[in-house]
């Protein structure tokens, strides 16, 4: 047994360079492959050698496949993006020319004008109370103090930040945030009471 | 013939599954709107290539050792 071990060690020692070859190394890191190789070293019959070869060849092909697929993914993704850019540059979205030869409609006509919406807001009225549809909520809101209403309006209708509101009302952001929280709590309470 | 095909399909599937992290990583090479498309294209390409490319001429293990 010891003689066997000696023989195997000798073999690996003699072929140190080859054993450190990455493909051989990864092949031998599998215990089953190592076992096959050891068997072939101890009993170098054709069958044992052939077994090693078969195993090695499938390992080798697997490694090549993995490498191939890895490269394929990388380069394909680059090519894909290149192709996409080229196509995009070729067919730019042109807004002010006719969509088709016959009618003079342009793409720009199909785009909705965002400023129309603000016009609609102006008709309804800008205030917070003008925009409430729910009757209960409207009644609850009317119970709040003027200042609280003002703050709610600035936060939710005008979408100002707490800091900006503090500046316009000439107070601290902490105060605004306190008043905001109190207003919401009060609303919550009155709505809950009505719900019960 | 059918068996061979099945085996090949299964092998391709495991290869793709093992490579999913790498595919996801490479999706960053393109715009975010195109990523779903690219992912599908890559998988398609892998299937196509694994079916057509021949991986042969593996050297003998004993060629490495004198």
C-alpha cells in the first residue's frame, strides 16, 4: 500500500508542471477522476487508461463549452446593444413631419398637451376645499383651523416642501410638520367618529 | 434519437441555468427597456450554438504526460 502511494506521489512529482496546468488541475480536483488516474498509474492497463481518457475528454469538452458560452453571452450582449443603437439612429422619432404620405397628420399632434390639465384645475378652483368630492371629508376639513388648512393645501395641492412652506409662513419647518401631523390626526379622529 | 435529443436538451438547460447570473450581469450592457429582449435573445443564441457547434478534438489525457 505504501509502495502504491509512493508510486503515485512519484508520478505527480515528476509531472509537477503538467499537474499545475489548469485543465489537468480542475480535472484532478474531482475525487472520482483522481481515483481513476491513480488506478491507471498503479495498473497501467489499456482499459484503465481508456477510462481516464474518456472522463478527461468529457471534462475537457465541458470546459470548452463553458468558456464558449461565457464568451458568447458577453460578446452577444455588446453586439446586441450596438445593433440597437444603429437602428435607433437610423429611425429617429420625428415629430413635425407627416406620419404617412397621404394625410398631413404629424406625430406631434397626437401628443397630449400637459398644460391643458392645469387649465382644467383653474376652472375648478385651486383651493384644497374646491377639490374635495367626499362630503364627510369636506365637513371634517372645515373643522380644522385656518392655518392647518393652509398647510394641508400647500402640501397636497401645491406640492411644496415643508421647508418652502416654513419660509412662506415665516416659521420653522418643525412647527409646520407638527401642525401638519396635528391636522391629519384631527381629520382621522373626526372621520372615525362619523364612521362609527 | 429521441433519447439523444432529450439528453441534449437537458444539458443545454442546465448550462443556461448555470449561466443565469452571468446573463443578468451582461444585461447591463444595454438600455433597461431592451433587457428583457436581450435576455431572451441570449438564451436563444446559446441553444442555437450548443446545437450546431461541434466541440471535438479533445486531447488524450496521457498526451500531457510523457
